[in-house]
C-alpha cells in the first residue's frame, strides 16, 4: 500500500498484552506504509489504553479483546469508542467466533481479524481501514453468524436467556420485566429448543462456546 505523500502519518496504537505482537506489527507496517508515514506505539493493559486515548492523537487502534484490566470484549470496544468516537478500530484477537465478529462490527469496529490467521492478515486489515474500507478476516464466516441459532431468537427470548445465565429465576425476570411468569417460561422453553439446549444450566457454557459471553457482563 502506498501512502499519499501529502497525507500526515497514520497514528496507530496497538493494545495487546503480548509485546511480540506489537514488534511484529510495527515492523510489518513500516514496510507496508513506509516509516515516514507511520507513528506507532503500544499499551499492554486497559488502564494504559484509556489513559492514552484521553490524550487523543490516535487515528487507529489495533485492539486485543482480552488484556489485564476490568473491561474485555464488546464492552472494551464500546468504551474505547466512547473515549474517542473518531477512532478506527481493528480487532485483532485470539477468538474466531463469527457471532462475535458480527457483533463487534455492528458496534463500530472497522475490521475483525483472528490471530490464528497470522499478522499478515492483520496488516491487510489495517491497510484496508486506512483506505476507508471495512475488513473481515477471510477465515470468519459472517453468513454463519447471520444464520446462527442465537440470532434466530426473538429479542424477548434473548433477554430471558441472558438473565437465566446470570442466575436470575423466571419469577424474578417476570417481575423485573413487568411481564407474566407464563410469558417468561414460554420464552425460556422456546429459546432452549431453538438453541438445542436441555436446561438453563447449559446457557452460560453455550454463550462462552460461541463467543457471546460478553452478553453477561
């Protein structure tokens, strides 16, 4: 990718708690963009990330979803975009769940790449985002996310599943949502059937297995 000589350098912050990731991406980006057209730095935990975002000055964020700190996954992305709404975020994660990728793109990420695909795919994603495009790792099947059983649930069924996974009882859910106990149990059994689950105790594991555990945060 050749950078427009008249443009200012791309300012990229890499947030990842594995220093080797930053070293690899920095060297490859210098080759791809040219060192004169790149300002790059790194943080290794969420506290440092938000401290750096408060100072501004970053155009792009390469974000690992799980680092030391209180936030992770979708809430981490949401907080980063709230801190700097103009930020263009490339998710670079060890997780390769289509449902997670779709959710993060819907929340405002500009690219999603699995670390198992290798750093060259991350470089392709960063360059695509710099060019104003959205990029999805070719290994991630977003069509599978759209057809996923979780996305076939109604809004009410999803809310009941999440509440049950958090340990709430159907009676408490009915009271909190101002709906009848009969409606809540109907949502519960319909959702369990659609997801192929036998009992509410399986919901949390199901969400984790499909990259949806962030819904419980």
